[in-house]
């Protein structure tokens, strides 16, 4: 069982492994379905050029191009890739278009880099229409001003959505507070809530074990 790992390499080689977090490839495929609707925007794909992330960046771009072709086969798409090294934001500012909505695709996992970009863009919102499409890691970022997040229309995808109108969820929160005297507020780097995910995992596997016994894997 691997509750937080988001690379599919382990699952591909082990038929007995339970991977509870979808891989980044699944995340990116869902993202591009959403992003391709913005083909009329000025699309800016922004990253730091980190060599350890280049395979992911290349994969993201390739499936985004494929999805954009489905929506805009007869129209030109404004797409720019901007690489920011050493904190120099000049190329990003140059890429902004005052006549179109600027959708910034920012799959950043590093808070310092994301904060630099958000701060720079925040001071451009009087002259440009800007939306940031970030990564699930933004849930765990603590140092980015909340005003920046709202004004830059931050949008992210996430594997977990907590419905505060669901009576069962509210009951679980009540029990959590009763047992631990606090909210389930601790997160992994990519925005997974330890307390809530632990509850989900325990409920799923213990229920399966109770109903089907130790060979519950045959009943998934």
C-alpha cells in the first residue's frame, strides 16, 4: 500500500501494490481536458527548467498540444513556453498579452518559485487579465498571500474534494475533533490531508477485510 506516491512506476511492476494517489500522468491528462477549453486565451506554459522535472514537462506539453488540436483544429492558438531561471521574470512579463486573457500554466512543486511568480503577476493585474492554473502542491503552500491567490484566479486540480454539505463527512469531522481536539489540518507536500486520507484508507480496507476476508483483493 502506497498512499502518497504519485509515480506509476511502482504499480506497473507490482500487481499486488495498492496505489491510492493517481499518477502525475493521470493528473495531467485531466488538466489538459480543462485547459484546452481556453484555446482562445494567451496560453503561457511556465516552469523553472529544473532538469529533474523535464520528462514531466515534456509529457504535459505533448498531451496539451494533442488536446488543443481537438478544440482548435481550424484556429491558431497562442502558446508560449517561458523558462525562468535565477528569478528573472522579464520573459514572463514580455509574454503577457493585454488584449487577451492570460492563462498561466504553472505546474510548480516548489513554493519559493511559485511565490516569486505569483508576486510578479499580482502587480500586473491592473493591466492584464490573468489566471493561474497551478498544481495540487498549492494546497500545501503557506507563504503565498491569500490576496494573490484570489486576484490571480488560482485554479488547481486535486484528487480529493471534501463536501462540507455531506452529513457523513460532517459526522466524521465531529468525531475527529472529539478524539484529537483539533481539525484534520496536516497536509502532505502535494496537498493530501493526512487525517482525512487516513480515515478513507482505513474505512475502505477494513471494510473490505471484514466483508471478504484476507483475500479481499479478488473482490476489488
